[in-house]
């Protein structure tokens, strides 16, 4: 089969590699001058820094780790975030450690459970992000950590947003200080860019960088760009949220105590600062810091978590499901707020279904049980039964 892949981020690169492994020829169109999509990273003053916002690889899916481990070694780590509130650094997400940093009092697990229970606003079914937060952490923490950050991140009040967007963040029953709860948390040891180059390095894969897609189709076409663009926005323009980055090399050893500091206050124009050496593991007498600010315009990064956008995306997905020999994969093309491991898993499943029969050893990696995590694809309003636009699904 001759396969055309549009975009070389996780969705496109994983699909292309699996197809090539099975003997199919792939042509990959990449508009940017480099591969890797928004996971791309590069060295700044000798320190690996992510070019399009922090990419924390984490998963509970062993098959995903096994597949990616063909192309990289890993530097295991635990991703840690602090929030700057009331003039000090406070552990985030919310845990009894957060309480301790705010009030100077260490609570036992039982005391913390009681404290949290007393704070929660009883709301049976959260209709929006504000209600989701009030019912899980209560008014004070909502105001302090979420209201301003969310308003900056999305340009909308949490009341106007779907609950799933804030339900991404755990609330801990103890004093755990880690951003994510997945078992495997790591960075590709030599960076994402290197991992993508290795993945796409195959005699049957022809990668064209700095080459926007010219309309060429394959026997099978994999589209990973914005969903509405494929259909010339005929159902309306889908809103994607963008980000702006300001990166500086600082002549000092450290800027902040950990890789990411969140700034929930509306008085601060940015949402977070990233100090890359904490995240990517270099030691250097210098440090590299990025200030991240959300933006309406610019490259698409996130689907907007609103009811209206979800409805429009649904209409596009119905059109997508009717496209012949085209698969829509990845965050932009499915209009789902997917994490990297979910995108890899979708691409693996899509390859397994579209490219049958798959020989060993890929079949064993692909034939594993369904995604073993808390993630529910229907939470994001994805229509039941059409979750991946796969032939035969
Ligand atoms: N969020 C917040 N305060 C924070 C961190 C996150 O209110 O300090 C909310 C915000 O609405 C954000 C969402 O939680 O968009 C998801 O956060 P996450 O860190 O997963 O965002 P990402 O890293 O994907 O940009």
C-alpha cells in the first residue's frame, strides 16, 4: 500500500513507522522545517528545551512504552509543579502538602480528608469547570489556584468551560508532590527530536520537511492537521487555543525551585514559567527559562473545551467518518485534548486495524489489551462507536 501522512507529530510518525515496518511505503508531508510536531525540542545554550510548551511523557500503557523504547532510552523522572500564590511557592496539584505550604500546618491523612470534605461544595453533577472544581476542592482553592489560571489559559471563565478540562488535574489524598499519577514518567534521554528522527528513519519512509501538503493522496491518507481545515471550514471555524513563548538564557545556576511554576493570578500576564534543566536533566552553570502565555491566534495547540466547540467538532467528525481511505489522528485532527501516550495508542490501534495482517513482532505489541487508564474517550463528547474513525470500527 502507498500511504500519505500529513504531519510528523506523534500521530503521523507512529503510524508511518508501523506501516513501514509492515512493508508499506510512506510519504510524510511536514510543513515545518523539522519533524516531531509540537513535541519538538532543541538545545538552547546546551540545554534541551521544548519548543512548543512542556511535554511530560507519562503513561500507564506498557505497549506504548515498549513501542517508543525502540527509538529512545528514557530518563525517568517525576514531574513537579509549584504554584506561586500569596507571594510564595506552594506545591501543586492540591494535596495536604499544598495545605501545609499555605498554612504552615502539617495534617495527617485523616485530618486532610476531613479538611477537604469540609471544603467541597456538594454538587451532584458538575455542569462546567467551575462546578467541577467547587465540588472537588471547594471555593478557596478554586479561587486561589484555578479561577485566574483557567481564565488566562482559555480566555473564558471556568463557568463557560466543560468539566473535563480541569478534571485532568488530580487532587491528592495525601502529601504527594507530583503533577501526574501515571506509573511511567520520563523524558526521552536525548530529547523528543532525536526520538522522532529515529522513528522516521526507515528506508520506506520518505519525509519531506518544509513541505506543506500539496493535496496528494495515498491508497491510505493519514491526516493529523486541524480537523476543520480538511473540510475548508465548511461547518464553521473550530477554535484552537494557541500559546506564545518567550525563552531566555540566564547567567545563573537556577531560576526557580522546579521545572514548572504556575501563576494563577490575573495580575501576571503569563500562566507558567518553565526552567528546562529541571525537566530535561542537564547540569549547566547557565539556565534556560520560558515564559508561556496563552493566545487566541497563532499555531493551534489545544481544542477549546466549550460546549459550542464540541458541537461543531461533532459535526466535523461525522463528515470525517464518511471520508474514504482517510484516517484522522492526533489532537488537532480529532479535536480531543489527548496526551502523548493516548495519541501513540490511537495510532497503534489505527495501524493494527488498517494494515492487517500485521506480522510479528509488531502484532504482539499492538494486540495488547485496551488502554488501561482512567481515561474515558467519551468524556470529551466523542461520539460513541466512532472514536477513532478506523475502518471496521
Ligand atoms: N489549571 C489551573 N491551574 C493550574 C493548572 C491548571 O486552573 O495551576 C487548569 C487550567 O484550566 C488548565 C487545565 O487545568 O487548562 C489543565 O491543566 P494542564 O496542566 O493539564 O494543562 P496543559 O499542561 O495541558 O496545558
